[in-house]
C-alpha cells in the first residue's frame, strides 16, 4: 500500500496483531511501553522489557509502578510523534492503532531510521499509527490517574480536560491516504496540559523514593 504522510510517500506493509489489554491503568501503560518496544530496538534494555508484559501487570509492586511511570514519561509520545508514531485515523483502518513495516521509500522519508532517547541511539523497526482515542486510553489518561494515585492514597479523580481542541482527520483516495495540514496533536497538548502536572508528581515520587 502506498501512502503519503506530510507530503512524503511510503510503501507500507501492515504488521499488526489484535491484543486484549486488561482494564487497569498499570496494564495500559505497560502495553504502551510494549508498543514502544515493538517500534524501536529495546533489546539492550532488559529492565525496560520487563515492564512490557502487560498481562502480568498485577505483579508490579508500588515502587515498580513508580518506575513504570518514570519510564513512560521518558518514552513519552512527543519523543516519537511524526518520526515513529503518526496520528492518522485513516491508516489505522478501523483499529485504534496499527503497526507498519517501512518496506520502500519513494521520496524523502520523514520516519526516522534511528532515534535518540535518554542519550541512547535506538534503531526504528516499525512505525505505529494511532487514533487520538488510543493515545488517551493507553497513555494520557492512565498517566494522569496513576500519578495521582501514587502521590495520593485517596481515589484518583478523573478529568476530561485532555479532550483535544482540534482532531486531525486525514483524507484518503483509492490510490493513497494522506495525513497533512495542521492539527493539535498529542505533542502540543501533552506539553501544555499533561506534562507540567505529571512532572511535578514524578519529581515528588522520585524524591520520596530517595529519602
């Protein structure tokens, strides 16, 4: 299938499987890290990989849940967006997310061949397309709720503050699918809304763990 992302053409091969993720915020964030490790090389990080088995989410201790939160912040979507992760309802083909192999580059490829995270160069194996619903379900909302619950023993209060102001809906044709134009994606509203609150909570958790 030939597609165009931001005026760059790709020949893409779908490489996805359907999974069932337990209805738990720890499991959801572990699944998010699982998707990260599906897209990039995590073979040199056994400590990261042990947080990707979302079916065994219940085995994580409170201290490990705090470590999970820090890892998900380090490997946040703004690191990958428009290089490894792409917001595109059309390319998700009715699913909430989908993985693709990049088999042929027809013009300049916007997807990175490698990406630097926390000072380490990591090879990109696949790209992932996602809907905004997927990002809210498996990253934004669980990060907020888990950060609240780990910093406060009282039940976390959910909020709808993260509803995007503009949702980008790419158009498609019989020969290609396009994802272009301007949209308020996860990078923008994570930076403006989610990140400042979560940074403070994570810092307090890390400082409490050290004391």
